[in-house]
C-alpha cells in the first residue's frame, strides 16, 4: 500500500532486491535516527529553544533523506523523478515534509538545473506558513512567481550553484511593510541531479519597527519639545527676576506656562500612542465592533466641546445600532472617529455644523469616491485587499478647506497647514498620522477631499465582518 514514505521505498517491481536495498540504506537511516536522538539530548542538556531544535531536526531529516536516495541510486534501485518530487505535499511526500509543514517560519525547498535559466528555479515543496505569507496557491511552480526580490534570488543562486549559505533582507510590498530575513542553504541534490536549496523567511518586522520607532520617538520628541521647554525656561527666569513682584505679570506668565506644560503632556501622550500603534501595525485585529455604537459614543463625549465652540454635530442617516459590524479593535476605532470629529470641530466656524455620515456594504473604490465633483481629492491610504466589503465613515467640516498641494502631506507627523498652527486650533500635529496607522492596521483605507472656502471631508473605511455561511 502506497503511503507517505513512498519516495524512500523501492517500487513493487523491485521488491526482490529489498534486502540488498535495506542493507545499503539502513545504515544511513540508522545514523539519521541517532542524530535526532543526539540533538534532543543536547537540547535538553543546554536548554536550547524550540525554534533552534526545529531547525536542527529539519537539517538532519533533510540530509538523511537525501543521503538515502543517493545510496539507493548507487545500488541500482529506482529513484523518484522530478515530477514525483514536485508532488511532495501530496501522497508522495518525503518523510520530512510534515516536519517542514509544521515549522512556524515560511520554508520553501527550491530546485534548479541551469544557472543561466532564470525561470528554472522552482519551488518543489512549500509549507503552510509560506503559503499564507506569500499567498502561494500551488504546491510547485516557478520561484519568481512568488518572490521577485533580486537580493533574495541571488541568495538562492548562491545556495544552489555555489553551495554556500547566503542571506538577504526581503522587504515585502503592501501597506503593512513586513520585513523578512531570507536565509538560503544548500541541501544536496534531487534524484535527477538538480541542486536543492532550503529558503527560510524569518519575520523581523517587530525588530525593525522597534528600532525605527525608538529612533523616530527620540528625534520627534527632541525637536517638538524644544520650543515649549525654551518658553518655560524663559518665563521662569522672568518670574525669578524683575517680574517676581508683579502680580499681574506673574498670573499671565503662569497661565502661559500651564498651557505649554499641557501641550507637552499631549505631545508625549500622542507620541507614545503612535509608537504603540506602529509596533503592531502589521498584525490585524480580530475583534468585532459595532461602528454605529462607536460613532454615537464619540458624539456623546465630544458634544460638550462642540457646544462650547458653538458648533453643531449632525449625524446624517445613520443606520440602526448593530447594523454595521466591522472587524477591529474598538478602542482604536473610537480613537479614529474621535480624532476626525475633533479636527472637524476645530476648523468649523461658530454657528456651522460638522456632518457625520456612514455607508456600509461598499467596495474600496466606492468608499473612497469623491462626493463633490468640484472637490480636490487624494487617497491617503489604499488597502491591499480591495476585494473586501467596507463600511465608510465620512466626517465633513465647514471650514476654509485645504488647497490641493496640502492633501498628500496631511498624515505626515507634525505637518500642519500654514496659518493653522497657532491660537485655539493648535494641536500636536499627530492626530491624522495616528488615524492613518490605525486604519492601516485594520486593513482599511483613508481619503480626503476639499473645496476651498467650503470645508474638507475625511473618509475612513474599514472591512466589514464577513457573514457566516448558512448551514
């Protein structure tokens, strides 16, 4: 009966030679088993990590399997063809296929024949993690159909034809900007003589993001805190000098100092919030959020601020509660809505209204479509998977609007339009940057449109929860 070890055993036509075959291959398999036992004993002795043990077992299993095929060929037994090896994830899977498939890192086994044939590099075995990360739909195929990075392909060639280990940094495209360490190692030859290489992709996104976040935080904090700190230092020096007996000046300066201290506190809070969001931006949330409830909670909390400024909050044709469910983190989605509505309140004149509307069950293109044909429009964030169904939240102010040249830079850190950097409209300049990163983590999109003199509209759209199939 054919089983998962079909590649290692001779066909039925050669069963008479089975004792000779076992006599040749048996020592190799015994040595491989001894190696596995030795690795497990060493791991228990030194306390090696699970990832290190998995890697060592993978190498020993692969080398043992390849050595067994080579010995079988030397004693005249039939060996599997390349086409049989390409079916490695099916009924002809080699003994180590299940081990590779269980590894958490994406792993591909690659075969090639001619160094000059760029399309001849084929992946002949791919594990579950690689299928998910690289969106591989086939069990075997050309390597360039799933990885096109020149540095990674060069590392694979070094392993295949140079028989040396090579590494490369693989920056995956898309809105989430994942960074992988590609490690290519030679693992012998296939039955037809084609060299084989093992390609492992190790996710280093968290490490890279932590390094970049730390550097950005230090740079931004040192730059943005310099002005309020200089202001506080100057006022303290004045109060300790000629104004120390002036009650009116003292009250005025203390009020300004308090405002500057509050601004520094908001700035630090926003920087920390942005740093936390960026660290987990590549990990999509798994919760479900009632978008209507989130909108109503934000309108209730910002109602007193709007009344103080003489601005009306006008929800327009919102569906019933529970009718719009999106996939996401409730606290972060509320932060998006709050930042957008708060900005709209700041830039809306007294007596005017901020309009909040919501559409559900729309495509990405329809969600980001311009509402006013006269408006200048720009997509600040476009989701990678445009096939999803979205719920689009639109927040419109009645301010002076934005010129077309300002739209692409609105989500940059600390970017504020000239003439809107002081007075009651002052802020940290991080609100829209936070909105963009949260929406990106939720695999959604963000767009802006504006008519000068009539206001601006921001649209944030989130993937809706997929309906469960009827049983």
